[in-house]
C-alpha cells in the first residue's frame, strides 16, 4: 500500500485534504438555521464521498506496472498547472461580463480541447449540455435568475 502512496503522493494528499474539508464543511453546515444548511451539507457530503471513492480506487484497485513516466519532451507539470490556472482566471473574469452559462460552455470547450478531448463534436456537445443543465438547475430547481450580463 505504501508503494501506491509513493507513486502518487500529491494526489493522495489532495484527496485526504478534500475529505477532511468535506467533513468539516458538513459539520459547519449543521450550525445553519432551518433548511439553510441543507444544500451546503449535501455538497460537502458529495465531496467527501467522491474523495473516499477515488482514494479507495487508488489503494484497492490494480496496480499498473506497465505505466510509463512522461517523456522529457512533454511540458513540465508546473507549466501545465500555470496554463490551467490561467484558463481558470480568464473564465472567472469572463463570467462577470459574458455570463455564467455562455462562459461556462466556452471554458469547458476550450479546456477540453487543451486536455486533448477528441472528437471535437463531443467537446461541443458536452459544453452545451453542461451549460443547459446549469441553466435548468438554477432557473427551475433553485428558482434563481442569473442575468445582467452580456449574453445570458
């Protein structure tokens, strides 16, 4: 089991931190009055369960001994992280001017292309579907109108 930790130490640490934050967030959501803590509590439980599932798969799943390390010609991890953070910052800035749904679709499409999702029609379909689900969730389930932006 220690060999699996040595193979992906950063991933394991991040998952444990997410698990602890999820449990702490759920405990804090119980202090809200009435039903105000229900939705934050659900999100924290989902985050904790997700972290537990990935941790379980990481430690209990089969070990792929044939997995190769990335070639030296590929981008370094720090450069990839910097590019991902830059894309995320542009998305956050675009939400205020373009709108949540349109900027989410554009962000997902661009990020999926950057990550190498092919075929392109799949990236387009996924981006539009996620934006539509967000629109329906906020508009119909929560009853919140998100507007006052350039598009919708």
